[in-house]
């Protein structure tokens, strides 16, 4: 497949889209971008002022960093000394703006009739209750909590309950093995596990509790003991038939010395839990990404930098406007799920669709049906899913008018021209912006993408860097290459949401990202830049 963009092939957003775009002139993009690079303190201070800080903003300490491994230890500090809380800014701040009764999430399950909604007010109530559950189990600020759940409202509640009391969440993808789960629990020194009885994807029952039990045994064998394992009865909401055959019952084992049922501990908990005010540079979460040596890397993200960057990127990448409905197909166990489905969308007061299923069940029109029935405005998915769904033909798409859809975004890998054009012409009917985003677990948020409305789109290209991001292409000797060129993609400056370290192994962090090309963050990826400066 051809993944290299045709440098002469451009697409502009339609006239209707342009009327609602945040930025409509490329000159305005360049002006804001220049400010963000030349005076990052002033730029990010302006963003920070939109959030709540318990002790005010320490304006003399906005941003500092060192990328030269030969000079000092690699480090980034953003707004250090300012006190805040991510959960408060994502939930309480939005409620205080008058949006408490807005739907925060539309949860859609594996089957067609599985659908639930939750408002910001109710989401806060459940977060506070579960935060108190965690405290009752001895969890406090700085402690680590492992979360091994399917895509669900309970997963979001667990993440933000941790954030509310200063605990550090580490979400483990609910498709990983017991060994992988145990490795992450031990590596992050997690004190508590949140899991579920099971989940259903397509026709497959996944026995999450059995997997969790196996991981607990592995942990004990390696002298790591948990305070508790809290179990969500996720399957209890699944009461429907499939192909006229009732699913077989799954009754996982229950260890009374360790296991607690979510619904029972939640019913006993108070819904009053004031946020713990934390330093801007305190850790927010650890998320594991694959390591070249085989051992996964626990990437650490901090509160303020991640919160502000994801909020800003969400607004511009998805052209978010008040009242829009957002649908991202990423699992919450990956950085895309964290950034788009939790922190970015909630910080903007958005309504997001959470989908706990697969795109081909019960039919290959599932995504398009969800978009149409839920009046989705922005859709975020992976090229792999797009190429899979293309094979089922255009009729699966065109039978759903999807009148509200105005933007389709991509993440995870380059997209080939054929798939890009199919999205533009068939799914988007020529009226949707196509936003191809480049980012990594370590960057925290998309770094390169066409801000819709002002940056012309090119099939196969992520186009231009976002505000505050300074990408370069390097040769093997670490020399910056100018103009149209091919080489190693690196970033010359820091940005607020960059990972601060690999948990427990800062030396590995420095070696992986900063030793090959001193003074640069090395992505590990190759890149092509065309004559227009597009990546």
C-alpha cells in the first residue's frame, strides 16, 4: 500500500464546515503557532487560566526543561508549585459552568439493545463514592491502582476516583493475559486491583475475573500482595439473547479475603469526597507501552501538563463546539482512550460515546449505525478498522445518512490513500474534514495533525505540527535536514504533556528517547516531510 502523500493532492473543508471551524485562515494558524514556539510561557499561561488552581497560578514557574542528556538529567517541569486536581477540572468545573445535566457518556454495549447514559452530575456522584471506597481500603495520594476493565462507565469512574484523591491509576487493556496483568501490577507496585466478572466481544465471552485471579496468584508467588480486588458485575447488564440462545451463565470464584463486589461497596459509600489538591507535577497515571527489550515501559504522565494539552488538542483536532457528540473507538486501555475518551472530552464538557463491542458485530455496519443513531459529530478511529470495513462494501455505510457527522479523525498508524479517499467520499460524503493525527503514549496527545478548517488536507499526511510542537527530521548523524526530506522524526522542544519518565527507571527513559540524538526527543519513528512542510 502507498502510505506516502501525493504532495500536489489537497482537499479543503466544505463551506458548511468552515462556518463552524475554530480557525479558518492558515495565516492565523501560523500566527498562533509562532507565539506558542517563541513564547511558550505566555501561550500556556493563557490556556492555564481557563482551569482551576487552588493556590493560583505561579506565573514565574510556567515551563522549564532539559533535553541534553550530557548536561543534566532529562526533565520537564510545567507549572510546578501550582495546586490543582484533574478530576475537579474535568467534572466539578464543568458542572459549575451549568452543564451538570448534560450527558457525559453514552455507553453502548456489544449488543444492539445495550445502551446507557450518564450525566456529569451523576458521574461526579459515582466518582466520589468510589473515591471513598478506595480510601476505605487504605488507598491514599501517591498509591497506585491497577484497573483491568472492559470499556465501561465504571472504568472512567475508577480512573477519575483515583485522580480525585491523588492515587495514580494504571489501566491495563482487558485483552491482556494474566501474566501481562501481573507484570504491570508488580512493576507499578499497585496496591489494589479493579476488575470485572467478564465481558463479551462479538460472540466471545472473556472471563476477566478468572484472568485476574490467575494474576493475583502470580503476584503472590512474587511476594506482591494486594489490599483488595474490587469486581464489577459487568455481565449482569447483559440480559439479552443472542441468536435465540441464552448465553451460558458465568459465575466466577469469589475470595472473601480479597474480593469485594463493586455494587456492594458503592452502596455503602458516601457521595461526598472533596478533591485532594496536588502539585501540577504530581503523577496522574502510568500507562504501559511495549519495550524493545520485551519488558513493558511504564510511562508516567503528570497532572497539569497532560490535562491542559489534552483539553486544547481535543478542542482543535476535533473542532469541538459546545453540544457536540464525540465517538472514539479506541479502548480506554490505550493512550488514545485516555486522551480522547476521558481527559480531553470531559475537560471540554463534551458528550462521548463509549463502545464496548467490535465493529463487525452483529453486522459490519455497527460504527455507522452508532454514528447515525446517536447524532455523532466527530468520529475517531484507526486505519486498520477502516480498511477492514471497506471490504464489506459501500452499502453498509450509505444506508445510514449520518447527517450530523462533520469530522473523521485517524490514529495509530499511517493511512493509505485508497482508505483515506474512501473515508472522504463514501463515509464523509465529501462534507467531512479528515484529521490524521500522529502521537504516541509518550507524547500524551496528538503532536501533528491538520487543524480542520485552516490546514488543507492531504491523503496520507498528518500535515503540520500543533501549537507548541517543533518537529525536525534528523539524519543518522543527528543533523537537522531542511526542506523536503526523509529521516528520523524528533522533537526539538518540550511540551506540557510529554511523559516525565519511565516508572522506576529514569535511565531507561533517557536512553530510549534522548541518547541517540542529544538535545532532541527521539520518537523512534521515521518521517517524510514534503515541499509544503507537511509530515
